[in-house]
């Protein structure tokens, strides 16, 4: 559904911008809400990845690993190379993810 895809993309883009540009816990909590909502509209590995990164940045490492694994599985299912997402998953596991 094109409308669902648009909502997912817009919410994900906003959430990712907050991930990249702020460390404010209140703003990151809001971005987590947006990214969770983005994932309700349609399956998108970018939105799953963003949610994983926000979880990681807010100290929810175990949840982040789960969401990053979902992103990898979906990217594989769609026929794309998941190497970049796998590298980020490994960095999350090792505590070396650059934020």
C-alpha cells in the first residue's frame, strides 16, 4: 500500500534524524515511538534497522539485537545483501557501534 509505505518512510526518516543528531533522552524516547509506529505500517528493513539503533542508543541492547536480526532476515528475504546490517549487529554485540 503506497500510503502505508509513505508513512513508514516519513516516520523512519524523522526517527533516524533524531538518532543521528541528539543524545537527549526525551527526544530519543519520542523517536522510538515514531520508529515503533513506522514498523506497524509496513515491513521495511530500514525501519527495523532504525528501531534497533534507537533501542541500542537508549541502552536496550538485547532488544536492539533482536530488531537488528529482524532487519537482516527481512533484507535477505527481499533478495538484498545484508552485509552492512550484519556488520552493525556485530558492532552492537561488541559494544563498538558508532553513534
